[in-house]
C-alpha cells in the first residue's frame, strides 16, 4: 500500500467528525477533494472504511481498526517532529567529547556546569593521551576535544580556553625543595618521571631542554598525570605537570613546587573540532558555552 500522510490525516478527521463536510471545513479542503481521498484510500486497502447510511457516516469494523493505526502513525510522527525540534533547541542529544588527560579536572567541572543548564543531554566522555584524542577527532568518535596546542597542519578549528602553566614538582623532602632559582642544568642531574612521547607536556618540556642545550640524566616514562603525582610523592623522581592538576596536592603538602629558572612554561588549553565536520547542535552549544565562559571570566 502506498498510503500518504495526507490521506491518513483526512481519514482521521472524517472519522472524528463522521461528516465529509465538517472534515473538509476543518482541513480547509473541498468536499469532493475529501471524498476522493477517502475513495482512493478504500481502493488501496481494498475494503470499505465507512458506512454510508443516508447522509450519516459510520466506521466499518475495518475502518475502526484502521483508525487506530492512523492515530498511532500521526502520534509517532508528531513525537518525531517534537524530538527533532528538541535537537534543534538542544533539549536532547549526546555530546561526544574527548579530553587530554591534563585537562580532566577542568573538563569535569566544565561539563558539570554545562549540564546544570542542559540537564536532559547525555555526555559520552573519554580521557586519553594526545595521540588518541586527535585520532578520535579524526575518525569522528569525538565531536569536540579539549587539549593542548593542536597541530597546525590538520583540518582543525580551535580556540584558546585557558592558560596552562607547567611546573616542576618534587617530593616534599627532596634536596632541591628549599633552593631558589634552580638552573636547568642542575635540575636535569636528577631523575625525572615524565609523560610519554607525543604528550603535550613532554613536548613542551623537551623543547625547553633542547633550546637550552640540556639533557635529562635519567627518567621514567608514565602515560598519565595521576601516576606521575604518585611516583613523585613516593620519591621516585621529579615531574613536570600542569599546575591545574596538582593544586590540591600542593595544598596538602604531598608534593612541592620547585623554584626553577625558565619555569613555569606557559602553555594554553584549546577547544578543538574539525573544520570539515558539521558539528551536531549539542556540540556547537557546548563549544559556545565554553568560549563564553572564558570570555566572561576575562572581564
């Protein structure tokens, strides 16, 4: 059967009014147009849907059953239309976001604030290293990513959202704890616990060392900041981390910040999406929310 939505709407109105004339008036159609559509509908189902007794109409048994389906179809389509409007107005939907591990604390707080004004949205949230964050963005697993400086040779659109000072941390009883203006040369005589190759933090630290022609004596590689903090607190080495990830640790005295020449290294965090990828409404609203929050806090 090739039944149209127009025919369904006309049949429902006729069934509600049990009158071709009243249905035609309600639909702003002529009586012949309504009668023709009902006739075509009956031809398609190959059954009479209406009883004509004089000038009175009534539904046949088939008509009563068919009406139930027509009403259900109309309701489903109405709900679908409302749902699409919700997506346009961002009342529903899922935000797929991936963040570099350095930004996890910031991201969680930002998402919490975002959901306070958009409580019906769902969040698909992943924390990963820089390589996988970019991979997720490329294959569209993530709509939006939060990360350090993105590569400039890719199809990316980005905005700065926050300064990210990198500092040197040490166990509280380290020999350098109370020393002032420690040189990079002296610093690098000590063992370090540093992020993996490709990490934004590692890249920034390595760039500083290269510019100053200094090399690390020894180091241990770990792929997340939480483990680096634990290792530093346990006395396994010094670390370079974002100050945003260790505020509570510094406050509690678990670790200390060293006074090192050329530190902190001032980097930035970015909100990033692909230029060629049409952002879903949810992702666009989240992006606007983050940027507006940054602009507001700057005034």
